[in-house]
């Protein structure tokens, strides 16, 4: 599911993925969710969807657990004001 979310974001390429609030869900598929977190009220802001996908891919590489779930965060490659979180979905 995490790979599917990453692939979905990556498929948008250089399109701007916008974080319109402090926490914006960018993708939710099955047991995975990619969230853009913008601390300090510095939203709205954006980065390319590809850069967000790259950050999520790095998280997957570094933060996959023994039970094959992923939970971690890293900054988007093109905008250091956006933290990308890859985790299980949160309740709405």
C-alpha cells in the first residue's frame, strides 16, 4: 500500500502538491497514508508531487519495520517547510 501511494504521488510529476493546512493527507491507500505536515502556520505551501514522493520513498527505505509496516517522516526534497510522513492511516 505504501508503494502504491508513493507511485500515485510520483505519477503527478512536476505538478504542485499543495499543503493547505497544518496537516494535509496527500494519499491514502489501504494500510498506508502520506501526509504533508507544515509546522508554524507556514501554509498554504507546496512542492512538486515528485519531490514529495521522493521523500516518501526515502522514508520507506529507512523506516520499514520488521513487521513490514512503515512509520517515519522526512522533509520534502524541494521545500524544507513541508515534513512528509508515511504511516498507517489516521482516523478522520
